[in-house]
């Protein structure tokens, strides 16, 4: 039986935990409270932990402190969705508790688990009980209060897993939505899977990945490059990436140096590590310059001209997919790389669907990160987007409640003046842009955005992925469902009928405009006919119709 955990075993524990989480990804996704087709907690947690493991694979030693720091950095940058951000903070807290130690005894492991819980709680402004936060808190408190009862880390971890499972089973009693839906908390289930995998490794039976081609182990393919990027001439032929470990230089200095070597420059610093991405014709010179300040932890160089000539997929897209940073740029590649004169304001937003992306582009958004409902962007996606916008003040419009935390995490890591507008859906994002005042200061614009968010009502129409009873409405798998303000409004068999009832529930005496965005599964003629029906029924309102092209959601509705 293991009396303590060294760096090698801790590495094995996290790999085993990650595999167990990924093996249960689909199950965790299905625990989503709303029976919508984009339940993504398992996917987000899986991709977050995969980012940590990819970073860990580049670490060539088993020093416990370094293993912890590497896992922390990898999960921090790869964090997706609220559950992924919380998971990254749990890992960060554990790593902080382990710093300077060569191994973990029973008390040390208990402190690490408690530190993970404390750090996660601090990262959430308004913690909600009945979620992953409850499971990590109760299991962490159990560990610290009962550590003295156990002789080995194996015994302690086994008891912690049992407590985490018991805490998970109690989540429906703390959160009415869970009880109504007949599920436990999905994030809490993901944490239990991680802890179970870690325990198996301690026992010498590490969990193997069931599917070696598991998509969650690959970087996310979050979007498509714009036509201008696809057709652009390749001025600098080598995509060069490296991580510099140094205590002699700041990221700003490295950024200034690398500006002289090419374009598409992104520099991210964290805890003595500086990650550099640059397109250059002289990768060797760029690396030699970096070596003056420390050692290179990882290096990757790709010939983009060769890739461009041998594939129909844009080389820029290929390269960015490797890091999960595939972003759709509303301006040209050179502009996104910061070649234009610095402007006062820049905008980054998130959406799914070609039509919605074009709408945001028309409003002057610099970078559209394709993601949101079906694929949450990571902290690093936002970091790279922020690095590509050459503006004094940058606004991020997440347009999804599950993306706001990753955007805020990027804001905290960035050295630029970044503001996260807490838009929870597409209509709120568009309304904010409509109310933007270019001559106002950032604080005044934030106030305008917050007011506009409060004035718009949003709804969405999709299909149910499982049977449930919610808000007093019985839903069968495959039913069309209408949702607004986190409330299930209607369920039925006909898209138009459900959408009409949804709009009726949203319209009141103060309403003036109904805006309808139709998705990729709705024919244009059908959408136009439906819009005419709505206009006839609400003849005192303006009804506007736009092609959104969003997947999975037949209609997105805005009422103002």
C-alpha cells in the first residue's frame, strides 16, 4: 500500500483520472439539466483535462512541483465552459499546495484536495450549492478533517472518493432543477470520475483510455477561417511555436523582440513560462534570440507553404487547430496580427453559424470565435484572440453563460485592457453592439451594454434529447422545445407551433421588435412564411428575419 505520492505516481494519477473522465464523457454530457442537444459538461471537462495532459506529456521529469505546475498551466489555458474553468482552478489549488514538496503524505494529500476546493470557490463570484463546487468542497473538507484516521494515501483517497460519490448523490436535494430533471450534477459527476481514476492509479490499476481516437483528446476544432484568410498569400512560411522558461525576461520584452521576425504573433506568459506563436521566414533566428533568456521547453515548426499546396484546408486553420485556437477573423490576417494602426476599441465575440458570424462582422467585430452552444471556446482561444486585436480597449462578448468564465479567466491573464460583457446569448450580444458608442469611455460603454442586456428577451427552439418533466411540462425525446430565461415554455411536435407559443410568452405591452434568426436546418422559404405569420399575428410590432445558420437550434428569438 502506498504511504506517499511522488511526482511519478502523481503524474500517473492524473493521466488515469483524465482517462476515466474521458471514458465517461458522453454519460456526463447526458446529465445536462435541460434536455437540449448541446449538453457539454463532459466534453468541456474532458477537453480541459486533455489540455493539461498534453502539457504534461512535454514535461521530461517527474519532479512533483513541476508536475503540478504543468498540469495547472495546461488546464488553465485549455479550460472550456464553467465546469472546465472550475476544474482548472481545482487543479491550480492542488498544485499550489504541493509546491516545494518532493512527495505527498496523507496529510499533504488532504491539504491539496482542500486547497483545490478553496481555490475553485474563490474563482466563482456566486457559488451555487448542488454543483461541482459542493462535491469538491465536501470531499475536501472530509479529507482535511479525517486525514488523521488513515495510514496510507490509498486509504484516504478511497474514503474521499466515497464521500465525493455521496455528495454527488445529494446534489438533487440542493438544486431543484436537478431534482426536477431526475439527474445528479454533471460537473460533480466529472469530478468523481477524475477522483476515481486517480484512486485506481494509486492502487496500481490505472485506467486506460477506451478509445485511443477519442475526440476529446484532440484539440477542439472551434471554427473556420474567413475567406480572406483562406485566400491570403503566405508572406511568412514557417509557423513557429515554442515555450520559453525564463526568470530573466517578461513577456512584453519577448513580444517586442518577436515583432521583428514576422507576423501572426501571440505571446502568453504564465508562472515563468512564455508561450510564443509567430509566423516567420527565419525560425532558427527567432529561437536563437529566445535562448538568450532561458531554455526552450517545447519547439514546433511547420512549413505552411507546403501544407497550403497539399491540402484544401487552409494552412492557418490547420495550424490553429493544433492548439484549439481556430478563430474566424472578421478582418484580414494582417489586421488580426496587429499590423494596422492601434485603434481605440476592439471586439471579440463567440457564435455558431455563418449567418450570425456575418452579422457580427457587419457590426465591426474584429474576431469571431466560432463556438458557444455546441463547442465552448477555451481560455487560450480567448487569449490568442485578445493577442491578435490591436486596440487600446477590448470587449469580449461571450454570448453564452457557459463561456463567460473562460473569457474572464483570459481577461485576468492578459496584460491588455480587456472587458468581458456578460452576454448570455446571441440577442444580448447583438443588442450590446447596437448600443455601442465609439466616442464614450470604456466604463460608460459597459454601462450601456449592461442596460441593453436587461432590455432584451431571448428565446430558443431546439429538440429534446431525452424524456423529462420540466417546469410542469412533459417532454419526450425528439420533441420540439421552446426555452426562454432558463425556463421551458412549450413542448410539441411542430417547430412553428412551438416557436409561435414561445414568442407569445415573450411579447408584452412594452415590446416593439421581434427578431427571428433561423438555423441551418430551416429552409429560407419556410422561415419567411413563418415570419409573415408572426407579423400578421402581431401587427403592431416590427418583425425582422435573418439567416443565422446556427446548428441544432431551429430558431433564436429576440424581443425588445
